[in-house]
C-alpha cells in the first residue's frame, strides 16, 4: 500500500492529464447510468399512451388534482394533529416538486419531440445511439490519457531503478545478481504497469459507473436499493480473501521468473563451455525445474482469478435479488409493504421495477469488471514492493557529505591496519573469515609494486579497496594523507586505471571501447593510446579498423588483443594509479611480453600495482618492490633480491610460482 502511495507521487507529476482522465470517466459514467434509466419509462409510456405529450399532460393534471385534494384535506385536519398535517404537507411538497419538473419538461423538451409514437421512439433510439457514441469517445480519451500517464510513470520508475542499481557497491550488486536486476526492471515493472493502468482506467471509471447507477437506483426506490447494498461488506470480505492469496502466489511466481532469467543467462553466457562439456541435459533440467515452478505459481494465480470472478458475480446477483425479490412482490401484489414494513411510497409500477433492475444490473457490471482487475492490482502491488525495495537499497560505500578536493596523487598511498570481511555467512551460518587481516603498507608515488601470493590469499580483495569497490571493515586507506572515504568516489576513481584478468569489453566499436576510459578524449588521443598499448598494429589489420565491433564481451577478438584494448582504455585515462589484476595470466607469452614492454614506458610517473603469478626477468626489471600475501596478510615485502636473501621460505614460493607459470 505504501508503495502504491509512492507510485502516486510519480503519477502526480502528470496531474493535469490525470485530472482530464477523471473528468472523462465521470462523463462516461453519467452516460452509462442515463442510458440505462431512460429507456424503460419512455417505452412504457409509449405503449400505454398515445404520445409523450399526452402522458405528460395527464401526469400534470393528476398531480394538480392530488395537490388540490391534499390541500383540502389539510384544511379539515385540526391544528393539534401536527403529525398528520406534517405528513400531508410533506406529500404536497413532493408533488409540487414533481409538478415543477414535469412542467419544465413540457415547456422545454416536449416542443422538440414529435407527436407520432413511432417518431418519438426513433428519436429516443437516436438519442441513445448518440449517447453511446459520445460515451465511446470519452472512453477512448480516458484510456489514451491514462495510457500516456502510465507509460510516463513507468519510464520514470524504471529510470530510477537503473540509477539506484548503478549507485550500489560491488558486493551488494553481486549479492542481488544480474538476473534479479533484469527481472525487477522488466517483469516486475510490467506487472506494475498493468496495475497502474487498470487503476487509472477501470478503478476510476467502474466505481463511478457503479455509483452513478446506485445513486439513480436510490432515487427510484431507496428502500429496495438499500437492501441490495447490504451485500457490499460480504463482497469486501471475498476480495480480501482472494487478495491475500494472490499476493503470496505472485511473489513466488516472480521468484521463479528470476530463476528462469538466471538459468538463461548462465547457460547462454557460457555457451561454449556448455557445448564443450555437453552440459545440455543439466541445463535443460534446471530450466525445466524453474519453468515448472513458474507454471505451478501461475496456475495458482489463474485459479484464484478464475474463482474470484464467478464468486463475486454471484454475490452481485444476490445483491440484485435482495432488491428485486421484494420489488417483484410489491408490483405483483400491488402493495407498498411486506410484513408490515413499508418499502415504497406507493404501489410500484412495472416500469419503476424494470428501471430499478436495469440500474442494479448496471451496478453489477462494474463490480464484475472490478473483481477481474483485482488480481492485476495485487500482482502489481507485489511487483511494486520489489521494485521499490531495489530503489531503496543503499550502497555500502556511501559518498562523503562534504568531500575533500582530490589533487592528483603525488606522494604516498598508505594502508593502515586494514581488515576486510565479505558479507554473508558460510555453510554453518557463521560469518565468513576475514579476507584481509591487519594489512599495513606504504607505497610511494612512482613505485611499481608486484603483489604475489597463492590463490585466495586476498590480493584482488586488497586492491579492490583502493577504488572503493568496497570499504574495509577496519583500518583506513590514505592517498597523500587523505582518507579515501573523504573523497568523492568519482574523483577517486578518475585517478585509477584498472585492467583485470577477464577483460570486459562492451559490444561496441574498438574506438568506443578505448574511449570509455576517458569520454572526453579526441580521436587523436584514442589512436595515441592504442599506439602506446601496442594495439594499433592489429587494429589496422582489421577490416573496419577502429570501427570494428568487438562482439559481446569482445568475443570477436583474441585474448591478447582484448587485453591490449583494455590496456589502452586504462592508458587513455592517464591515471596516477594503475592496477593490473593478473592482467597477463590469461594471455600467451608473446602478448605478455608486449604488455610488459608497454608497462615499462607507461609506469613512469605513476604508482602501479601488479597482481601476478609470473615473475619473469623482464617483469622483475619493471618492479621496484614485491609484496607477498598469504591468508589475508602481508607476510613479506622488499625487492626481489632482498626477499630471496632474507626470507628463503618466500623466495621458494616466488620461484615455484615463476617456474610453475613458465612451465604452463
Ligand atoms: P586472490 O585474488 O588472492 O586469489 P581474493 O582476494 O579474490 O584472492 O579472495 C580472498 C578471499 O576472499 C578468498 O578466500 C575468497 O574465497 C574470498 N572472496 C573473494 N571474493 C569474494 C566474494 N565476492 N564473496 C565472498 N568471498 C569472496
Ligand atoms: Mg584474484
């Protein structure tokens, strides 16, 4: 419910359109009720009299006569009998009102109505037709107006969703998962769209129609109309019952939809592995399971929907019967009370009853429509819960309130007692172990630091803290004496170039992929960066050169080529801090040599961190210091020669890694 209120804050941006649509809805409902109530009396009049004029004249005469009678009677009633006098005075009032109305009709409407009965009928049919056409026109406008408001609203919400997700830190993002995000921004929003649409169209128009009919029904005979209204609370109970179940079912369905997304993304995201290992069966099975869950959930929703419609219809018919049964009794027995309870001012005519019936049935139709949109609304509410919970998510890496001005890094990067623990729990439910424990390290501007250590020793984690992909749980990181939490993340990251083992290229041209590192770069700068990354050679041999589209994740290029484009992307950023996370582990030794050569010239006047397994002599040439990590701790630092001399245990580790990699 709360989220529905939030949706309305979006909708209110378009309040003019909303207002217009409501006006349209009001017009539609008026036409609806008038169409229903006009036909019966007129037809009756036509079949019992010679013409409308004659009927009206007769009625007026009748009224005048009874008013005269009443006045006479009044004169004979003693002044003390206040009750009797009041009753007759009331009757006179009523009759005078009707008389006034009829006289008005006679003077203003009847002159335009033909005297011939068939002609009158034809005019009435034409009026009905025109009214229906007008009603249709207003229905059209209402739906168009609501449709545009809905689309505008949903667009805005989807935009906010995307923006909110972009603001999240990497841990939160990976715990949500891409498939869930996709599901939120497509499926859930779609559900929401449907709900808002029926909200704006059906939920505004149908109750108006119903209340217009109800109001007229009360006008015709309020006692009988009241009888049928007693069914309303019962109807409410039924809606509530179905509503709660629908919400639960829809929640489960959406979850299985996210699993379907997961399965598709996983299977076709690594299609080659699936093919190579003939994993079709396994994936098919997983998909089957998710698909079946979705089916079960959807069927539950279908069943609830299918049940709720007839049930609410039955309730509605019961409501009509509650009025019609006694009504029919009054007409057929020509009386005005049942069991001594007065139900009508005078014995009802069949026309009155028929009109009442038409109006109550006219109330029923909107109710039936409402009950079918109920399901959509409930689904939409469940969807909006999920969408807004995404919009409300807050990053674990908050921006500083009053950020410090970042000056280009030029003296010292300093890690002080930094510890880090990944969120979540392990299988036994206890917290994950610390991925970094009390790490302290000072790196002077211009150093080239090699970070080595076994798998899972915390190297990547350590260097992810620098661009604030996440924040340490303890300790702090200072760049030139400023805690990086006091800098705007955008400023901080603009200083950092990052190349990872898995190079992420976007499915765009090589040119755009390089320029991604610096959106304001000119063509010359892109070419220059490609040159420095020694990528220009192979790019010029591609048929489209820089305009070559690299394919999804850069799939149309070789690993070494991808890596050099990623390097060019980091180079064009001209970062003061360069981080390479196993940038050369996935490429052949030739590309590796090229990358080392590139680094040799590019690392001048920057601070460079290189996570690596390979300590070839060309590489060692480049590196000013080696940091050895083990189980989340720095266990040794120094130049390679120092480490070999002072820490034989680690030097064995280093050598083992060197030879291991070389052999592989
Ligand atoms: P390295 O890069 O040295 O191989 P990492 O820094 O990637 O090691 O990982 C250090 C530890 O943190 C490992 O035990 C790993 O299992 C854990 N770890 C890494 N990434 C995550 C993550 N996203 N969620 C939970 N644990 C993680
Ligand atoms: Mg790693």
